């Protein structure tokens, strides 16, 4: 297995420039998953919204069937069998357990990992916050992890306001130990990895209808529009982050989420902000 295929992330522009003569070293499956955007959707003003049009993704029509392959195997390769028809409707088994007593009545926020909360690299990073050993094909590799500025404050606040779920398209062998180190406050009530995604048109999509939560009470924060293509109306997009230590986006988002935590139906507030 290519070691880069365990992490689903946007390619760092700096690393792309350095590796421009060796494109075969970049995982083809990863490069198609997340597209870097030129600017953040938020600015430091309450809800901090900028122009949303750059991030808008058309949702599939609810009265049509979706042709989706089966869930991908751990190696991340697209399934080789013929596509199967998946009809709209709840799955036989939801991804999340029943809501705990402590989270009863709270909205659910689904939080991405790579390029949203952290940036990871197999290349040494001098100021890495974590170094995580990951075994791949019998060899242990070191993954260097940088925390996004203000991630600690952001996660603590999210844990107070919401039922929080980590949902990443990366493999658990990498993402689980990173989450252990990142989440010192047990903010994440559940962790979902690549096998919980739907492989759709070359992307790992996080299908919120499979969570087992009322969609009007679910928000997803992610740097990749492809990740929430089935439910763009539930999304709070963020800019992909690599190593800008002056970044304040997570801090700027807190007022927005304080407002969303009080909404009985998150669609109305998110739609009104998109309309701006």
C-alpha cells in the first residue's frame, strides 16, 4: 500500500512544487478527493461569512436513485464489481449509536480531520505537534502532525455545545491515534473513518443520512465540498489549512456555532447566511 493512501488530504502546494518532477509519488486516489480553495468562506465578523458561491455544490435530486459502488476496501481502491442501485432511504444500521443522556437535545456537529483540524505529512516537520507511528505493509512509518491554530479552544467549545462526531476519509490506523492525541477532552462521542464513507464518482462522501440523526439538527464542517456533496445545505465550509500559524478560522467560527447550537432547525440559519 502506498503510504500516502492512508491519509485523505489536500496536496500541500509547497510539497506539490517540490515533487513536480515525480508525479508517481502522489496517490491518485488522494489527489481527486479534496480540492484546495483560494480563500476562506469566513471573515472575523460574528458569523464571519464571505461569498459562499465558490463552495456551493448541487445536491442530488431526492426523487432519483443514486448509482453507488459498494463501500471501498481498506486499501482505498475503487470497487471492481459492477455498481449497485442504492435507493433513497435510511440504512439498515446507522453509523452512530443512540444519543447519550448528556447529549440529549443537542444538535450534532460532524467534524473533518485532515486540513480542517490538522495537517499531516510523511516528511519530517521540525515543529510537529505529534509524531505518530503507522505500520504499513510491515514497515513502521512516522507521520508528522501539525495542529491548526486555536484547534484546542475550538474543540472544547464544540464539546460544550454539540454532540461531536469525528468523520474522516482517512484510515483508522492513522486517524485514531491522531484523534487520541488531539482530543484531550473526549469531545468526540464517536469516530468514523474511511469505511463509513460512500465511494461516489471518485470521492469518499460522508453521507449524513446514515448517521441516525435528524438531518435538520446536523452540521458538517469540512474543507472538501466533495465530502458533503449529498448534503451541501448542512455544511459549514472551511479553508484547507497546511502550516499558516497566523490562521484564525477556527476561532472565527465559534460565534457561528454558538448560534447554530441554539437552532431547532439548522437549515434556516445556514441558508440565510449563504444568501448573504
